[in-house]
C-alpha cells in the first residue's frame, strides 16, 4: 500500500515514519510512505500556504490552492481509496478503522493546521475526517503519524512473527494479557508458573482469562460493544 502525507511541517513526520518496524516494512516493499511539503505546491515569492480567516478570527487557515494542486497531481498518478483529514472534529480512530485502512491500496492523509483548513478542501477533496482523541494537538502531523504507524504495522508480513499483530490488544476486542521474559525470578517476583509449564492448552486458557480480567478491570466499556 502507499500512504501520501501532506503537511507544512515535514520535519515532524520524518523520524517517526523512518525508524524500526516502519522502516523495515518500507525496505521490504510492503508499504511506501511519502511525505509532501504543501509549500512545494504554493505559488508566489513567499510560497504562502496559509492566510487570515475571513470574518476576522484569530489564527491562520490553510489555503485551498496548494492543497488542491498537490492532491490533483497525486490523483493523476494513481487511484486513491481515501483522502483523510486529521482533525479533532473527525470520527474517533480505533483498531477497527486501522484494520480497514490497512486493506486499502493508496491513501492520502492531509495533516490539520493551526486554526483549520479552508472549508472547501473538506467539502470537495476529503473523504474521511479522523480524530485520534478528544483533545487538541498543535497540528495534525502527530495524528497522521499515529494513523500511518497503526495501519502499516498490520499489513501481512510487516511484523516478523505473523501471529503477533493478531494478538495485539483490541484485535479481539480485549486488552492483551501480560507477557514476561527471562529471568523467571526477578527481585523475588516469579513469572506465573503456567507460562513455564510447557502445557500450551493451559497457557492459552490462562492468556484468555487474563485478557478478560484486565479488560473487565481496566476497560469495561470494551465489553459493552460485544
Ligand atoms: N489535530 C489536532 N488535534 C487532533 C486530534 N485530536 N486528532 C486528529 N487531528 C488533530
């Protein structure tokens, strides 16, 4: 899949998308993440990307022309399944939406901007608005990085251990059970004996009951959905 990210602050996206699993996924050719600086599509000596809002409010608003030019150029090169805008007004992001996006071919994510973006972009270009939570960030870049990360890591083959992404918290509507590694005893605290037993049926039963217990205790709202 290919993800095109449009921003006026590309520096904010470079590091989170080019390390660790995300870098490896791109090196393996499973996903391509391309960051575009909207300023490259702006005109004039100052390459202005934002301007004062009509009606006299505070803050700057992203201008429509460079965004339309950039997205129209991308659309002339390939078909996009979604053009996403990151904004606190959007639908709340969750694992179900990450799973859905990971099945798509190409997506564009337009990062939100200080006071907002010219509404004509939202009306005529954007197909989906996504919020990562009920709080306000300075811009949409971190939200876009979170979306790209959560989508790319579940593409089949992205994580070495094929089963791993499927056993994440939320994939079965439950929080993940606790995990332990060596040493089996640390500071006098023992790893639960069942994990050392070699009895995989018992281990699986223990994991399921732990997942259910943690979900009941920490996120009972998740159980109301099922
Ligand atoms: N931009 C600013 N706040 C945001 C949020 N909560 N989610 C997505 N984009 C945002």
